[in-house]
């Protein structure tokens, strides 16, 4: 056979640092050969949890939330260090665009989180199925329970369909008691923009907004809403993935094949036919957060 030919090989393989005597970035150790059936079982389990953690829409909700916080910190840093010139309108415009973009990204991610999960549950189980109705109840309760979530949701609609100035900008630089420069950025929601421009809200909600004494800080709304959004998302995942405990148990079963050794867990389906070293593998490396999530889910870590 040619030296570079590959042959089927299903196995659990550890990717780890190569010994000093080997001129390679890493080395493989085969922990256990698998049947094709076990390979598929482990592969399917990994892909399901990987999708939940790393490509699920809620991942992007959290990422845009962190992006908003990063934008606040960047604003404060530029103000504190004098990189923003108050006499230059272009600097103020630049900061405003950056901040409003960050708020819109987060509010849009919240909106898409709801929309995506409705479509996903209908795709999996059908419209008006038991699971569909359960997901509807989760979002209805979230809307009723969290005034902050409601406001962020309607902020997105008002920004997209009416005005980006739904987010009002506020930032300050000052000297503290030690004479050191300090600064903070504190964007708020201009409630009047939602009241005056958003035609989708009810009269009762419009009156509720009119009764607010001041424009709320975006950061405070996020801090108030996110624990409830996390709780709602966990419930929805339970409805969409009722077999999640079983799937996580499979991942932990695969993980135990590595006997606690350091390195990257890999699932292989091919290897080269040449005499080692080195043997080449066609493999899929497992992300550590998937394994950690599975361990926590089945109670193997605190």
C-alpha cells in the first residue's frame, strides 16, 4: 500500500505534547479502539452538546452582552486617558455609533433567541405540539415577570424600525479625591422614543412607560433581566432536548476512556497505514467545555 493511504480506524485517541525526542508539535496515544456503533454514539452525543454550548443562539446572547460591557469599559478608558476630545464632534459621533451598535446587537440577540426557539420547537415537534406550547409559556412568563426584558425587547424594535436614538448616551470624566482621572459610560433607554414611535406596544404598556420617573440604565436592565433569561433558556433546552442527561452520560463515558490523563480527547475514524512513527489520524477533537458541561450535568464535578 502507498505510505499515505488511510484505513478505517474507530478509536478514542489522546492528543498530547510530544516527547522531546520526537520532532512534532503533538503526539497521539490510542486509548481504546471502538466499534463503528460506539463511534457514532459518542460522535452524536458530542455534536448535540457542542451545538447547545458553542453554536446555540443563546451563546450569542451572552457574547453580545459581554460586547456591550466591553464597549462601556472602552468608552471609560478613552475618556479617562484623554483619547476623546470633547471639542471634536467626530469623536462623540464615533463613540455614539459604537455604543448604540453594542446595545442593538444585544437587544437583537434577545429578540432572535425567542424567534429561533419558536422555529426550532415547531421544526422538531410541530406547531401547537405540547413542546411548542411549553416554550410559548416560558416566553410569556418571562415577558410578564421581567419588566427589564420587556423594555429591552421593545428597545430593539424601536431602534430597528424608528430611531437609533432610542439609546441615549451619557458619559463623564472627573478627578477623584486623589486627583486621579476617572470616567464612566452610562447609556440609558430613552423611554419617550418607545412611547412616541413604537406602534406595536399596547396602550397599557405605553401608559406604564409614561409613568417611569427616569430613563433606565441599559446595564441595570441587563443585570436585572439576564438571570431570568438564563432560567428560561434552561427550561427551553430541557423541552427541546429531553434526552440531555443520557447524552451527557455518553460523553462522560467517552471521557473515562482517557483515565484522567492531560490532553485533548479525540474521536478518530481513520489512520494511516504506514509503520509508526508517525501514524496520522483523521480525527475530531473535543472541546473542553463540552466535557465539563457533561460532567456537571451528571454530577461528576461540583
